[in-house]
């Protein structure tokens, strides 16, 4: 089916069916094409494929049927014209920036982004003359004041990592377009099951497929979703040349993850809300950060532009690093890892892991304190998650 055909179907149907093109074998499940290259019928066909005159497979660095199925399915879920799959979420961000930016260009980014993204912008894009200014995710006037004539991209994550701040995507899209900029949204925490930034005016959506798109912590991958020109030509052109390519096996795993995406995201959201309410009532917890709580400053906005509040929350333990580490080390069930989006609940101390390469000043600007813990709430019984956290929290006095 074409992209227009899939628009007539619901999200769950697209998550199971979109992008599949059966071979002559008539398979029900999507096959994995584990091949580096493809055979042509003739020299003329080879020339036509390489010259772009005829569509079709050439080389798995940039054309592979399994990867293409994943790309078409994710594009259908996000409402985009094209998707380019990459080797990781970070390579998706790198590919987008290298494809669309040049020396002297400027990025305005939320301060509340993944620490490695900040390192990419500062330490690597900066070497090539691309400057980045960081602003508060939720302060629209700060975004407005930071834009320069040379600004090309506005970049953000919403909800943010790890404090779950929520940006007004529609307002930032209007600001970006009024200044001839693109709005790029990292949709990792919500996925298209809970939030669709393109429908709110964003130009490009970034994914770490490693997280919820997979859902079981099995593979590394990323994706860029957007229009046929910028994503379909520019970002794809970079991938074809530079090769930050998703493997066919990983693409197949992500396809299986997409089939259950809506069910899993609802379950993650339900568990996270129950855990957030329990933590908010615990005397050893100073503050809980979760958009599903009425106490969250952007709760109403999140309810407006998301269909669920997601599986990630953070909370401040009373005290500092020592007390936070005691909570982490007391757990027996939770996995101590910086990854998220897994069926298994994970816990991490952002100041010394995901944001550990930032300076103390940068962490302070981003609101990452020494007592902060982040939990990606999994699919276990929520009472068991609460009991595991209580081992450490109840002992803090």
C-alpha cells in the first residue's frame, strides 16, 4: 500500500501491517534480508539503479528490504513522508545535523537534553563551526531571544531527560517557522503511540529505537522521520555516503517491537503514574518529576498534546549523592542501568551516569542535582517495584 492508503487505518493496524511487502514465498512474518549486496538482471539495470533512474535495492548500506519495512512502518506511525533508519539514536541526531547544517550555522537547543547530545553539539559540531545556544525548554521567550539570523535548527526533547519537563511543540513550531528555522523533536520518551510532533507542527522527529520502539532492550538503533526532501534526500544522502546504517536483524527486532508499541506504552504509563503517586507521598522523597501528576508544572500541556504520560519519572531523594546511591544499592529487583524503554524497570543516578560528562555548572543549569534518581518504569507488578524502592527509601529516616 502507499502512504496515503495507510492513512485510512488506525494506529494499531499500521503498527502491525504498514511497510510489509510480501515476497513470492508468501510469508506471514517479515523476512530478514541478511545480504550485503543485490544482483541485477543486466548491466543496464545496474546502471539505472546506481544512477537513480530506477528504484530498487543496490547495497545494504543504504537499501535493504527489512530496514525499509521498518522505515515505512515508523513513518506511517509518525505521520511522516519518509524515515531514515540509523545505527543508533545518536547517529540519527548526527546524520540530521551534518545533512542540514554548514559552517557558521547556529542551533538553539533545550538545556534539558540527553548529556551525550550536549557533548555532540559542543565538542564535535562546534569543531566545524556550528554553534549551539542552550535555553530553558519551557521558556518561549528565551527561545525567541536566542534565535539569530544564522539559526537553522531548534532542537528539543519532550518530555525532557530526566526531569520530564514538557515543551509546547505547537508554539515552538510557530516560532521556528516565523524565523525560517526547522523544529526537531526527539520523541524517544513518548513514541508515536503517545505523541506525534509532526501533527503539532514539528519538521523532523528523532528516535532512539533502542528504547521503547524495541521495548525489550535487545538492539541499538535510531531513526529520523520527516518530509521527502529534507529527510528523504538530505539525511538519506548522508547515510548513503557515510554509512551509519541499521542492520537488517536490528530492523526486524524493531518491527516486532512496533507491533505491541501502543499496548506497552499504555502499560508503562499506568505503572509510572501509580509509582509517581506513591513516591510523592514518601517522606524520604523531596520532589517527584512526572507529567501525569497534577503537581507537575506542565501537567495540563502534557494532557493536551500527549495521549499518555509515559514510563519515565525522576525524583529527588532528601540528602544528596550518598543517600541516592543508598537507594540504588538497596534494590534487588530493579536493574541498575542507564538504559530505558525496557520491559524491566531500570534505575540510574543521572549526575554520575547519563549526565556525568557535563560540567557541574552544566548539570546545575539543567537541574540535575546529586540527589536525583531516574526510573524507567517497566512492566512488572507496580507493587513489587514500590517494595524494591522502599528497601532503600524507608531506611533514610
